[in-house]
C-alpha cells in the first residue's frame, strides 16, 4: 500500500492517504502480541481443563483475524455510516444486554454472556463504542436543532445502561462507561465545577458498590488487607513479574502460566512479564500509549464537534480498559475481570475493541472541511 500515490483516486488509495497509518500499524502490532502471548499461555490452561492443547490458540487466531478485518472495513466508513452502525448496533446490544438478565449464561455469579453455538458473547462489550458515538451525536445536536433535548436523551440512555449493568452485575464495565460519558460531557463544555461534582458522584457510586455487591466488597477487602481471603492468582502473577526481571526468561520458557487459571485471559500481562521481562511489558505499554497519543493528535487537528467528542469517548474507553487490566495484574488496584485489548483471549473483547479502533480510524480520517461538515456527522 505504500506504493499508492497521493494523486491516486482509487478507493484504497484515498483510504490509505487519509487514514491514521501510525495508529493502524500500532493496532496490528498489538494483534501480533496477542497471537504470540496466547500461543504461550493457553496450552497449559487447555490441558488443565481437559481440552485439546491448541484449542484456545486456533480460536483466538480466528477471533483476531476477524478483528483485523473489522478494523480495516470499519475504518473505510463515513462519519454518517459510523453513526448509523452505532445507532442500530447499540439498539441490538442494549436489547441483548437486557436479555442476559433472564436468559444469560451465569459465570461466577454474574449474568453477562449469551451462549452461541461457536462462542459466548458479552453484549455490554459492544455497547461501549456504540454508546460513545450515539452520545456524541446527541450532545452535538444543539448545533443544528436548538431545542432538541439531546442532553436529556443522553442521560436517559446512560441511566438505562447503568441500570442493566448493575443488575448483571458488572461494576467494572459500568465504571468504564461512566468515565466515557463524564469525559464526553467535559469535552462538550461541562464546567470544572460540575465535572468535579460528577467525579464525586462516581466516587460515591464506587463506595456504595463496596457495601451493596458482595463480590466488590470481597475484592476490595482482599486488596486492602492482603492477609485476608484468597490471593492465589495475584500472588502467582506477581511472582511471574519477579521471575521475568529485566529481559525475561525467553519465549515459551515461563513456568507461572502452568499455575495461573486465567493466564490466557485476565492475567496474560503476567505471562508477558515472565517471558519477556520489563522490556517486553514496557513495549506493550508504549504501543498502547502511542495509539492514545496519535488519536489525540488527530483530534486536536479536527474541527468537527461530533468527531471530537465521539473519538474522545472511544479512546477513553480503550485506554481505561488497558490500564485497568495491567494495573490489576500488578496489584495496583483490586482485581477486575477486564481483558487487555487485542492481547487477552476472548472473542467478544477482540471484536468489540476492533470495532472501537475501526470507528476511531474512520472518524479521524482527513476530510475536506466545510461549514456543513463542521456540524453534521
């Protein structure tokens, strides 16, 4: 594709020269890391549960291939197409999230998944990108329709999603979506005072969750008081980072993955720490940082309110998810079952994150700015 001329008017030629190529390249680097680390971590997990040694590898390579295709195909969409995809996709996933409360697959006391013949999907994963785009559209309608109650509808939508997530319960996902919504409100012009009030309300919600939900109470208690409860996975994960040191033990040479039940999923960052050391973990962290940095650089150069607010929400959700996973693996925060984007095993996670990055690439493509483009998707 590097051979395309800027004068090339073909579809792919124009796509290549208008897209954020740096973010695209970093995305495929993460997908590569995901393939390598799942191949290292998943065989031991598969053998422990009596499955075929390579079952998780084959499934995750399939998921990541689909994810790569989604990133490319979604990035070719127009802003209007991204909005339409988010509206219809969000409606379907909102209904699916509600369905989990009655017919969902229960795992560890939570109903977040819908069982399908090939895989189980977590609808709330797909709500994140759709919510960010739809909310942005609602908030920016004031530029076109003066009396349109976009802010009110956005709060009603957030309240509906928050009710469904706490009913599952999925406090981690609720935290991410709340953070996305609060960030978008701030970018849309919310005063620092009201933003501070919003952060205070969010903290109060977190404290309330500690007293209301037993699993949240247990995780926080174990984090604050290491001598209480079961710390097996986090203790093993910290040993993995210690064993890896600066350079790691080498590809495939880690031993801790044989002891970690979730080595291929929530704690795959610990596998990276043992086999590739501080340098390998630092490289993964840098790639995430560059994706966020390149996206923010594109936003700064953009003058479309819909693009700015929606992309801010999308990249906030993406970055926060990565930070939560890595911080919990390092025992910097209480453990939370949240995947590391493109690296942890999971079909719903890989495809939903691919949709997020694809939307970011589509929204931040270079376009000729006109007065109408400044206010319409």
